[in-house]
C-alpha cells in the first residue's frame, strides 16, 4: 500500500525541472550540435526549489503569514541576485497556506517533497510532527516560529526562534548574578518542560529550589469550574510558601503573574522589599506593551492609565519587586528592513493586500521579529549550502553537477550541522545569532525593571524598562551585563536576599540563653 502510494506521489521527485540549462548547452556543444554557447546561456544556473509553509489563515491569533511572508521572497531575491552567495544556484519557491493545521501542513509537506523541494521553511506554531515527517526523508526543516521543545532532538531541524527552554539559562545567569541561590519555581501546566529545564540548570549551578509547584492557568480553572478559580487560591498558595522562600520565579501568563503578585501584595510581602518575583516572557520586548506585567488588559480599558511619578507607594513597591526576562528588542536597522518586508508582501508571489490601517509608519511595528527570523533562516540555509558546495568542489577539485547539488541541498543532517558551525551570524535585525549544539537559536534576552522613565510609545513616565541583558559567552550559560546608565531601583533601596540572615527557621541564629540571661540581669 505504502509502496504504491509512494510511487504515485513521488515518481517525479527531483526529475527534470531543475536541470541546469547550461549543462545541456555544453553537452550539445560537446556533441558538436552547437557552434558555441553564448554568454547568456552559460549564465544559466542550477534551479533548486525550497518549500515555505506559512500560516495565512486559520485559528491561531498570532499567525504571521500575512505580515511577514515578504521577508521570504526578499531573502530569495537577495540570494539569487548575489554574485557571492550561491553564484551557480537559483532558489525557486513553492508555498502553501497550512491554515495553522498539522494535517494540512503535513499534506503540503509530502506534496512538496514529492515535487522535489529540497528544504522547508516553517511551519508556524507547532512543528514537531511536521519535523519528524521531514526527517523521514532527512530533508532540512528550518523554523522561524516554533518553540516546541521536543523538536530540538531532531538532527534535520534548526530554528531561529529560541525555544522557551533557552530563557531558563538567562534566568539562571540572573539568579547567580544576584546570589539568589535559593528560589521557588511556580509554573502554569503548559510550562512544565521549561520548569523542569530550569530545575535541572539550577542543580548544575548548585542553586536550591525551595518549591516547585504547578498551578492551573486561571482561564482554564474558571472555565472548568475548578477550585483554583476561587479568589482565595493564590492567597493560600503564597501563605503556604512564603515562610520558606524569598524569590519566586513565575513561568506562565501575565494574567497569572498579576494574580500571584496581587496575592503577595495583600499578604504585605512587598512592604519591606524582601521578596522578588522573576517572570519569563518569550515575546519580544515592545515598549508600548511594557505595562502588561503590572496591569491586566481588562483593567486597562481602552486608554492606558499611566503610572505617575508619585504613584501610590504600594503599587510602586510591588512593581519594583518584579524583574522580567524577555527577548530583546531588535535594533535600529530593523525599520528599514520592515519597510522592505511590507513592499515584498504586496509583490509576487504573495500579493497580499496591505490593510489600510497598517499603511504608513505603524506597519513597521506590526512586522514582528519573526520576519527577521524568516529572512535569516533562508540566508543561513543558503550560506550553509554555499560552504558545503565550496568544500565539495574547490577542496576536492571537482565540478558541481545537479545530482551532487541536490544531494547536498536536501541532506538535512549535513545542512543543519553546517548551519551550527557557521554561527554566530549577523541577523538582518542587527543582533548576532548563535545556534547551540541542537541547532536552536540561543536568543538574546534582556531584563526589565520598573523605573521612572519616559517611554514615547505610551507617553508614560514610569514603566518596565531594560536594565541589563545577557551576553552569550560561548559557555553553557550566558553572562548577565547590567546597563550602567539604568540602575535598578530596588524596592526598599537594597537588593533583597534569597534568605533572611538568620535563615528561614531562624536556624542560623540559635538563641543564646546566656546572653539573654545576662541582659536580664543587667
Ligand atoms: C535583483 O535582480 C533583478 C533582475 O536583475 C532586479 O530587477 C531586482 O531589482 C534585483 N533586486 C535586488 C534586491 O537587488
Ligand atoms: C557546585 O558544587 C560542587 C561541589 O561543591 C562544585 O564542584 C561545583 O564546581 C559547583 N558548581 C558550580 C557551577 O558552582
Ligand atoms: C509563617 O510565619 C509566620 C510568622 O512567623 C507564622 O505566623 C505562620 O504561621 C507561618 N506560616 C506557615 C505556613 O508556616
Ligand atoms: C584540478 O583538476 C584539474 C583538471 O582535472 C587539474 O588540471 C588541476 O591540476 C587540479 N588541481 C588540483 C589542485 O589538484
Ligand atoms: C548526508 O550527509 C551525511 C553526513 O552528514 C552523510 O553521512 C550521508 O551519507 C548524506 N546522505 C546522503 C543521502 O547523501
Ligand atoms: C542583545 O540585545 C542587546 C539589546 O538589544 C544588544 O545591545 C546586544 O548587542 C545584543 N547582543 C547580541 C549578541 O546580539
């Protein structure tokens, strides 16, 4: 059955359509059928086709297809026009909308595989099953938006979006920097892998995990009428843990974070500035969204209420007791890039209409960092392929033929391991990108803290702003670097400690009976 389907689907794989026209010209010339090939004819390149699996329609609200696809056609044009990168190769494109659906994505993937596609870019959202299907033919799959941790294990898979688990290395670097060697992990169920990774990293770094507690995300609690929906849930949770910890790392939604901090506030934990909360946000930092960690969306109304400099003390102390580890914002050159992405979106082959509201400047902000990841993934693939061809031909003193090219371009393990070797790589968004040993982007994370600081996008004079970032050090854990111009305002003027000086149970300051006696006698 499979065999028959295979034949039906795939009998034409890789035949004909990619043939090097120039090669045929030379062959004909050698046979004496042509006097002399013209320069234009010799200029013909080998054609290879890549597959793009965007989410253009479908159920995911954060699907990117309409906004970023131009980054792909732009990358192809840049590579194809380049005289340095893959001068003998022309990259062609096949694409189809996966509609945010795994089954649809796999159908497209198998159809494209059969039509001779050499490598895949995408899919968005979930990608584990798709990556396994590509692996069954050892075809490279490079994702620009998929943080499924399981996919890391596959040797044909690389990704430019750092998986959730990468952020944990930065959390560890932060904890170590401030000598918070004891902390508690609180996580929503969907973050269980990240929580386990964090716990593992903590062990490696001799950090003590005081508690490791799952909570159910508030929305689900209430939808399914569970006990955790009750308003007292968080209160009780904090009550139970507060005597044995000072530092909480929360992994989950911003709504959960706010609920937890509200309970901490009502238990007066922020009054003396002794507690800290560390939150991990996998979304890229956007200044205009920087109050989302402190004020719930539904409470914000349509117009954002800005914190004032003389904002009531409880709120300020609470806000100062929070640090957020977040994907860094891209740098300056990004604006030019997003303008080009917009142009390519509306050009062939995509020809997506630009919604009128998104014309002008505001569009730049609408083009997410995923556009850069998409562009970079094509560039990185092309660079890896170029290097491999060079090794195959120059060093071995052989000429490139179509068969050899296809066998390199479609060899997933070969391409992906080369991609790892050629990083760090300068992203089109300005930052430098490194793939780790599993071909996962290491990411570039920053730390946010509450400061009186004017943010133009929201015209507020206090918000969560970057106070430091993590620098990849070539070691397993990045190094935390403070921004010397933006010091942290600790809630009570001093950095909280991981443990009271006498220990959680006063065990480090045993009651000295003789002293008490002598005091009494005096
Ligand atoms: C690439 O080459 C084509 C054809 O020569 C040209 O029309 C196009 O403007 C070039 N694109 C870039 C980005 O240089
Ligand atoms: C953890 O502690 C062990 C034993 O005390 C020591 O050998 C190791 O170097 C420590 N690791 C780190 C990362 O500090
Ligand atoms: C925590 O400590 C306070 C004050 O020391 C005490 O009243 C309370 O019972 C303790 N709570 C727990 C759960 O141990
Ligand atoms: C490469 O091959 C060509 C022809 O096959 C030969 O003339 C040349 O000397 C070779 N160069 C090296 C470095 O082996
Ligand atoms: C793919 O590359 C690997 C080396 O990474 C090699 O062992 C394998 O034979 C190649 N596969 C094909 C089909 O060329
Ligand atoms: C990481 O991001 C920060 C802030 O955007 C930037 O200053 C730094 O150069 C970036 N680091 C790397 C290695 O790209």
